[in-house]
C-alpha cells in the first residue's frame, strides 16, 4: 500500500498569526507532523502545500517534499481544504507516481502519534473504498447546548434530554478532532470530500493527542503539556 501524506500549511492565520512556524518544544509546529510521518513504510512521500517561502524552507529542512508554492487562489481564507488536497494529489499523480491513498495531516495536531496513523492505515486497508477520519469524545455534549433566539436560550437539539440527566446516561457524542483524514484518490475525486457515504472512524481517546492548535489558548495548552512532561 502506497500512501501520500499531505500537510497543508498556509502562511496567513488570523486567530494565531504565523502558527505553523511557532516554536513548540524547541522546533516549529509544522516539523512535528513531518517527523511523525517519517519512517512509516506505507508513506511514500510527505508533501507540504504552502504559499510561504519560510514555511517551505523549514519543511524542506525537516525532510518534506515542497516542489512549489501554493497558487494564490488556494492561499485565501476561503480556500477549502479539499481543493488544496486535490491540487497536491493531482500534481503528485501526474509528476511522481500513483498512490493508493491520500493522508491529510494538519500541522495543528502536533501530538498525533505514529501508532494512530498506523491504525488508520490498517482500517483503510480493510475498507479502501471508504474514508478514515479521526474523532474524539465531545467535551460539551450537544444535548446540553443552547442557541439564543429572541432573547431566550433554546435547546440546540429539539429532542434534548433534561438538564437533570446524568452525563453517563447521555448517548455517546463525538467530534472531528482534525488529526487525520485518509481516503483513496478515486474516493476524493468522486465525493470531493473526506465525508462521503461511508466514513470509518478512528477514535482518539488521549486528550493530549487530540489537541488542535488554532488559537493562542490552544498553543498555551500545548506548551503546558510539554512543560508538565519535562
């Protein structure tokens, strides 16, 4: 099985400026994902898609493939992840070699492990016509969420449980944690999404591994985790 790992790393970020290069544990944030993907036999290449020369330089030094800078129309706030994936995948299939799957690794999940990636690949090998996406337990259960409507707070779900319901009696609820997405080129071309008719989950129970850095608070949590380890 041949898998292409793709790491999207746009230079601009409004909520956390320059986040992909922020130093975490003595190395740029993007380096964590590159190093995790290394030395996994099924991964034939680690392709970084970026519009930033500095990110490209750091990624190359870390051992990733950065053959071009991302086109400007894919470097805006409105550019979708799937468009970035298809751009990188199409280039690789045309200029390098055919692959069985595309593994999207967002650099904002630095604590994802090789073991999790290998588990996802094992699931994918059994269901090559599906997509594998990582999930974590929801911190706030949707049955206990509300929305403001005309000055009142209305349950977000119409069949919401009573607020007196014990948390252990609520049905399980999971959220996409952004750690990894894996599917075949044909699946992506058909659905233009990792979320087609059949998505296989990989559950990440470790809260540290599920950390997704998009804000200054997220980065503070990540640095605090590393400090506690040390």
